[in-house]
C-alpha cells in the first residue's frame, strides 16, 4: 500500500514553455501533498504544501506564479512549471500524506526529471 | 523544526548489521523521528519512524535513546540494495507538519 505515482518520469522541453507534472496517490486519499525539488548532489528542498481544495502554501523563495500547484482531488495534485528556463532543470518529487495520524508519514513519488534546453 | 546531525558516510559489509546514528539534541516532546532513504534518481522511501519507544518493521529497527536526544537506525543484514542516502528527520505531528531534509548519510555496502 501507500503508493504514489508521478507522470511523466522524464521531460525535456524548450526554454519558455510550460510543463505539467502529475502526482497521484494510488491506494489512499491524500489530504496533503508536498512538492520538492532536488538539484544534483543536493538534498530535497520543499517547494510547497497543498491541501485538497485549498491554495498551496509556498516556501520562502519559491515563486508561486512560476510554480502553479493544483490539488483538485484527494488523489491528484499537479505542478506546472510556467515559462521554464534552464535553471529550472531539476528533479521534482512529490509526496502524499494521509494524515493527520501517528507521525504523519509521507509517501514519495518516483520523481520527474525536468530538463529545459 | 529541530535539526539532526548525521555522519556524512558509512561503509558496511554485505550481510552484516548496520547501525546508522543520528543526533537530535534539540528535539521537542512532540517531535517524531523519521527515517527515509533515497536511492540514486529515485524518490525517497519511507523506512521507519517513532516517538519514544523502539520500533521494528520489516525493513529496519529504530532504537531511540531514553532522553530522545539520539537514535539509531539498524539494518539487521545489509544487502547491496540497501546502499542509499539515509535521512534522519524530526517532524511534529499535525496538519502543519512537514519534513526538512538534511544531507543525510551515504551508506555504501561492500560485497
């Protein structure tokens, strides 16, 4: 149980285009989903937290108009990177939580590798 | 969120037990201790978590010091597939809780 999927797993796009990444909880309802970014040789950095039906809460320094998050249902959240540029190239990872519960464990997706040319 | 301190790296031999330490001297009474691991080019994988008592699951054991200022993740028999970055993270409970990833400890397993 507790499986989270992401689609696509890899995307290459031209500078200036927008890219949408989907995150789905397959076997549980996720009250909260998280989006992280990971640059090479670095740790995960939390970008934003989204609750179903609410606006996302962005971490300091993350542009909310550039990284659009929609959490339309209890099993789906999407991250849209608008007007992507080469510096947005990174490994984007989502996670989902079915809490509140004991310890509020997060379950992570396999990640999406974004390369902006 | 309270911080954790882990060694940068550790090596182990296949089929031997591995003890991965984590210090969290500023832990608060409501902080849970989480362990996740990440293989290259994959999302993190939940390993185990606990609050005060030691915990066991099919993947590992978590030994928590009595004062809760440190903990140890125990892999009972390391395999080559256990080579990964292991993150020890403190997180409160509740709707606003979140995970803050540090650098973790890179575990290498020798055949």
